């Protein structure tokens, strides 16, 4: 929660500075943010590689544990695909890329704004923040009317950290392991899937 | 943009090799947060500096809300089916 607040502060500070100031001429904003993005992705990789608990879990729980992340991915794609019939002004590829943030708004929005542009980056930021908020607010209802997989799936990548407390409270502690695993898999996949989806056919 | 994947994979490998060096991992976690802050500041700056984006912010927000609901609906539908399927198999 503390991190989300700091992130929001930086984002809003950026908007305010952008409203008030013009970037100095010849200031290579794009080159700088592209390199920060590369460093960011490298560091995400470092934290993944250093924390092998997730991989030990795979060994102990066989392949069945992959079914829930798979359901989340396929389900998200199908939902977004259905929406693409109504939202005609965003391409299917871009819609799926936004959906592929799975709630991991910080990384997905910066990758998408870097590849496609700021407009889709904003949509990705908001859509994935909303996914986290929806999960935090609706988990009690999901558990009551659907079951215990629904809130984990809805949380997407956040089921390993920000939405974990509410999931573990309403689903029971025994679901926190699968919740962390599910979130870890999606977190690892976000920086992989988005460039692949947007990269196909884009010459940049 | 496959450069991104290259950086990601090299990150995982170096993280795995350096996993015992807790201090180094801690430092890279801190740098990770700083780079997220910086990039979101830049994203915000790009938005604030772009009149077209600012004036259409509410439209983008509505589209974003639709996308997240679509994604959530799809995934809870499928995961609930999965849960029922697993329960049924366990009953047998």
C-alpha cells in the first residue's frame, strides 16, 4: 500500500510538472526512459532469479498448480476479446496487451507507453490499477457467490502481494500458497507477454 | 522490442547467480522501486505535456474501466469453472 501511494505521488507529480513546464529542447526524454525501462526489466529479472521459492513450489505440487494461472490468462484474454467487439477504436492487439498487465500496473504501463505510446500507456495504468481495486473491493462477494479461485484469478499478478491479505482473509490461509504462486507466475509473464503481443508486426 | 526479453533473461540469470548475496539483491530491489518511480514520473510528464491526452483523460479512464471489468469477468468465470471441475473430480 505504501508503495502504491508513492507510485501515485510520482505519477501525479509528473502530470503537474508536464502541465506547467515544457521539456528543455534537445532533452532526450525518450532515450532516457527507454534505458531506465531496460534497467527496470533487468532488475525485475534479478529479483525473480534470486527468489527461487516459486520454483521449489512447482516441484512439490506437480503441474496442476499451473491450471489456475492458465485459467486467469485465457479468461482475461477471452473477456477482453469479447469487449473488442464494442470498443472499436482500440485494436485487438492493444486491448490484449492492456489486459496482459494482470493488475501489474507499474511495469505494464511503462512497457506499453514505451512501445505503443503514452495514450495506451495511460489506459494500461488505469485499467490495471482498477483491476487491483476491483479485487480488493469485491473479494468478499466473489468468495460468497463464486468460490475461492475467483478472487485469486481476479487479482492477477497482485495475488502475490497487494491483494494477498484480503484473499487470505476471505478464502482462508490455506489458499495463500496457491495465491502467491499464481501471482508469481503472472508477474514473471507480464514483461514477457506484453512485448511479444505488441512486438508482433510492429517495426520499431 | 525483444531487447526487453533479453534484459529480462539476463536479469534472471544474474539474480540466480547472485542469489546468496543478500545485500546486493536488496540494493537491486531498491533500485527497482526508484526506476519505477522515475518511469511513472516520465509517463505522467508525457501526459501533462500533451493537451490531447489531458482533455481525453476521462474517456481513457472509462475505456480502462471497461477493459479491467472485461478481464476480471473472463478470468473469474474460467477459474470458477476450474474450481467446480476440481471439486467434482475430488468427490469421485
